[in-house]
């Protein structure tokens, strides 16, 4: 068990991540005096990542996971061994900026009922743009489709300081997620069987169903390389996105809504597969079918997870749910920017 000296543990999950630690760990360590301990969790790397970190950064504590069973499981196992008031789940391919941490800590201390939050996330390679995985805070539409301020589907916005506020969101990015440790464990932590992608959204949804808030803090900025483990647009990412979206709905949504939403999502996913087939992407169509077969093939397990998740519900906090269809508004009505949606999230209070 690692007992942190400061209230916050910045926990970096790493798999063969030496090149990222060479780039980004010095800045993370340099900012640690602002209020956190740094812990690198080696997720069964096959290179010398762990040895490099231990020899180069003596103030950084380390943990080692014996078998790599994915991103979600790595954190699931590691956080059981770390004692702190707050966790920051920080992916190895993130670059922090000077002063990135105090606004997050201040938000957790200031806003009543705030269970977790994220900073502004910009793209490391094109630094004036928001980054795909989190951008200016995460939302979900009424059909369960996910998007961000600053990123709707694959449309990225430039950051003109238009999202420097503190708002309530539906989900915060797992790439840089600050969460109260007691609440994280109270709702069961990350679901290790999701493997990767959307595991943080599942966690945030459970926290919101327990009546807590999820926030975006616009005065903190970090940069994300993106796609360094599972590349954007890859078959593996496509599979987990389609499969895990169904799992999240089944675990966390109201039963009355699932009665009509699941058949509709089956139709919409089928349309997506047909569009890919029409574009000659036959492999991608097969991946969507595979994701559905694997989901329904393990339905018993996911229903068990739903039973556990439903026990946590006290007061559903539905702030951050877009009341229309983001698919229709974006593709049919050509609303490419968040500002064009005519909808504003609630300010944190």
C-alpha cells in the first residue's frame, strides 16, 4: 500500500511508456510541489520503462501490475493499493502546463457535490486545437451518443479562450481525471471488463446516478498526444466504442428508456455499418457486427453489472445530457460547432 504524503496522488498508468516519460514526466514532477505525489504504475511493460523511471526520478513512487489486462483493469488494480484523498488519473502521453493542478484542487474544495473534474485538453501536435479525448468537457445526447465542447465527432475547434469557465458536464476525460478517492471506491471504480474506451464515462455516470456532479475546469490546461496506445480510427478502437457504448447504456440507463432506445440503437448502428460498407469499408462493418455479437453473447454478465450499478442510484443528476440528437444536429443540420447547438451547460456552483 502506498500512503501519499499529500492529499492527491497523480497516478500515471504506463505500458512501454518510456518515450512519454522522457518527454513529459520532468514537467509533472516539477509541478508536484503544488500539491501532489507522483506514482507511475507499470502495466506489465516489456521494455525497461520501470527501471528508467526508478533510476531517473527518485521522488516518483512506482507500482507494477503483473499482467496487462487493459487500461481500465490497470487502474482498477493500482488504485486499490494507493491511499489518498484525491486521485488524478493521468495518461502517460499527457503534457501538463505550469500551474495546471491548483485550479483542479481548488474546484474540488470549492464546489459542493463535485465528485470528479477534468482540465481543458488541447492537442499536443496542433496545439491551438482542442483534443479529441475530452476537449472542453464531455456530454451525452438523449440517444446515448457522446461529444465534447470543442469536439463534435471528428470536428475539432481552435481554442480562442471560449471555454475558460467552470461548468457541469456529463463525463470527464479519463486521460486527466481528478476524482475523490472515497467516492471512486464507493461506486466500484473503473469497470475492468470494459478494457479500454468509455470506462471513465461509465464511472462518471455511476457517480451522477448517485447524485454527484462532474466538472470541467477551464483555467487548467493540459496537452494530449492522443491515439498513442490504440490509435484513433483503428479497428480495435471501433470495436470497443460500439461494444462499450451498449454496455454503458445497459448498466446505467433507466429501464423504461432502454425499452425503446436499444432497438433504435440497433437500427442506427446497422445504418452506420451499411454506410461503411457502401464506402468499401467491409472490415469496419464486420467489426460493428462483432461488437454487437460479443455484447449480446455476454448479456448475462452485463445484466449482473446493471444490477450492481442500479443499487447505487440515489438521485439521478442528468445535467450534461443534450436534449436532442447530436447525430441529427451535426450531420443533417450541419451544426459543426458547440456554439451552434443553441444549448448551454450549467455553470458549476
